[in-house]
């Protein structure tokens, strides 16, 4: 599109994304493979807390301008709000905080960075117009490649070197993982900014580290 003047400035949107596009085609049979359909709970579990931020980050780095969830009011496979009870799923909070931490605001820019583990960890560091920095770290490391279907994931500890960004006066971190209440959502905790900061993730999870001047 960039090479065609008629389309060079057209924004690209992703209007559907989900962990598993399969569904019950009728009589309890999978639409994808003809076997009995089984709901895939990775769409609302801690796996989603690692998967959706990873999708958000990689599509954003590719130049995608908007990312839309498939459907909000549905079941635990697809939904972020249970369409029968109105109860919130963990996935609701993941998208809610992605929107809060990374709004489509003028003056926000992706920072250059280097990583020693881009295979299991996804980083999305952004500086906003007010000088604040938000570093998203998503851990999608698999505990067992053969059996880990909606399992716990594998713990990872990440050392962030933010010394090149200057000094900050305040900071906070917000973690979404298997221990996060789907009803109440996550709570940010204050942290003391430092040149090097550690993010510890006990399995599938995402953490937003915010540093303010």
C-alpha cells in the first residue's frame, strides 16, 4: 500500500482477532474439524493476558492503526463480558488497560530498545507527550510445549535498563495474571524509579510499568 499513492495514507485496521476461531456448528460439532466442540477458555484466562498484548505489540510495530476484539458480549471463549450474567472476564481488563496505557494520542512514540529474549517475552515501550514512559512486558513462555493447553505458562524475570531515559520522580506497576480478580480488575502499586528495574512474572501475564518525570 505504501508504494501506491492512492493507498499510501490509508490506515490499516484489524477488525477481528481471537485465540481460537472455532465454534459449535450445531449438535455440539466443531465447525473447524468435525469433532465434538470444546470451548477454548484461553480466550478469557491468564493466557489471554499474555496473548492479546503480544498481538497488540506485534501488529503495532507492523504499522496497524487499530485493533478490534471479535465480540465483547459472549462466552468464556470469545467474550469479555458474559452475555448471560454480565460478569466481566479477565480479558476485559487486558483490553481496558491496553487502551488506558496506550491511547491513540498525538505525541506518543514507540521507543527503540534491545531485548535478549524476544521469543518468549514481548516488550512495547512508549513515551508519551508529557514525558511519561510506559513499558509493557508480556510473558508468553510455555511451561510444556506438549501438554500446556491453557496451562500456567512459565515464570520469567525481566531486568529493564531504563538509564538512557533519564530520571523519573514517580512510578507504578500494574500486573494482570492468573491471580487477578476478573470481577474487580488489577490494582496499580507504587514503585521507586531506578536505572534498572525488575519485572517478575509468575506465568502467563502482562505488566505495565509506568514512569513519570
